[in-house]
């Protein structure tokens, strides 16, 4: 098997190219070219995508999501490999979390198609949200260089909970005032320890959860129930399963998270599920 290998050299868990090549050789995989994620990598990648190549990408959800966006609706095949802090996508696909095991099984697999979602043209493989979470991401980025990643995450979450805002949104002619909206690629459940889980990625639907509460105390309770995997948190959400959704807001621009990153996007927000538009081997 010949692959184009995309990797993030700035990742804390990044492996050296020499080590990656050795691991691939052991699995009878030949690396045609390495492409490091960075400025201008999209142009290099586009050449191989146009040729319908196997595009292996080693990284966490954010890295894999970026590359998946470029391979969607093309003849290229994405090979997602776990290599980041968070690997929800590869776990949900049943891919071994050990890189050597993940590589070794590739020769026994055949490409398959799965769903991918987008918000205003930005693709995501897991989920997107509005409100508390993107506000927390923005706050974390402001202080991460000063106190470190995990302390910044805790501090940002606490700051966001104290300062949280509610959003007036309209979905299918129904208006909500809410501090948090979750939109997931395929069917998510909120009853598992750690918050969410998927059992498949080819069901052709989105999962939309809208927090009913505007109370800080109830939001804290939701977070605690999510942490221990209690289903009681479901009582605090309205749940929908559309294939697309348009969200109107009382602002022209809004912060939106997508697979651990956040962007400022123009409203209205158009969420769309793209059934079986992403070809993967994994």
C-alpha cells in the first residue's frame, strides 16, 4: 500500500518522520510523501487528493477534521490514525488506539463511506457548538501561553460559567433563549461517562441538543452529570435529529466551535449533514 502521510510536527505527541516510516514499513506500507500541517500545506495536499491517493493523517480530532474537510466528496481515501490528546473520531470508528495496531490492520480493510457535517461550509467530523464551549475555547487560548494547557482549560471553563451569555435563536420557526447548542455528526447519546458517544457514522442525521436552562446552578449540575455518565442530564435538553438545520441569531457574527477549534461565522448558521461523502480506510 502506498500513502501520502500528513502529520502535525508541532503536536506534543508528534513522532519523527524516521520513526513513522519505520512503523509503516513494518506494516508493509510505503510512504510516497510526507506533508506537514502548516502554512500552505493545502496546496501540496490538493495535488495528491486530485489523483485519488490514500491520505493517511496522524493526529487528534482537530488535525483529522482539517484533512477530512479537504478529502470530502473527492476520489481520495482518508486513513485516520490516532495521535492526539483527544481521539474521539478514531474511537467511534473502532480504530485501535495503538498506532502500530492501527497500521497493521489496514491491509485487511476495504474503503468505506461515512457521513460528515458542515456549518457554513466548514466541515466537522464530530460536533459543533454555540455558546458556552466556544466561549471557553476562546478564553483558554488567551491564557494558555501563560499558565499551560490544562490549568487554562479549567480557568477558562470557570470564567465562562461565571460570565455566560444566552443566545436568542430560531430553529424551524421556534425561538429559544439558551446558553448552549450542540450539533453532532450522526446520533449522539448523552448517557455515557465523559458526556457523549456514537455507535455509527452513516445514519444520515444530525443530533441537536439545546439547553433549556438559563441558570448557572443547573448548568453546573449538567456538567457534573455528564462527568459521571448520569442520564438525568437529558432532562435539561431539547433533542432533534434533522438532516439539516438553519439557526438564526440576534447577532451578525457568532463564535462557533467545530472539533475543538473555534471560528467567528456569519449568521444565519447553516448546518448540513453530507451522507457518505467521506471515504475512509479504518
